[in-house]
């Protein structure tokens, strides 16, 4: 890439950056925050649910192993 082409690209980038509507950027950032919070909360709830299901299944398996065996006198 030549220096002239690079300068033209930088000029176009600077022109486009000068047209940014900062209110819209702020509003988008404001909406991203609740989205991320609820996304992380969903991941936490799923992980806790998986752990509780695993613990319940392990408890049931232990209960069955400790209980009377079928056909035992």
C-alpha cells in the first residue's frame, strides 16, 4: 500500500469518526449493560441447577446403595 492510499484511508476514517452520534453510543452502551448482567445471571442459574441436579442424583444413588437390597433376607 502506498503512502497516498494510506493517507486517503486515514482521512476517510477521521471523517467518519467525526460523524459519530455520542448519544446513540451512550444509549447502546446503556442497553448492553442489562443484557450482559442477565446473560451472566442465566449462566449462573444454569450452573447452579446442574450442580443441584448432580447432587440430587448422587444422593439418590447413595440412598439406594445404603438401603436394603432386593431379595435380601
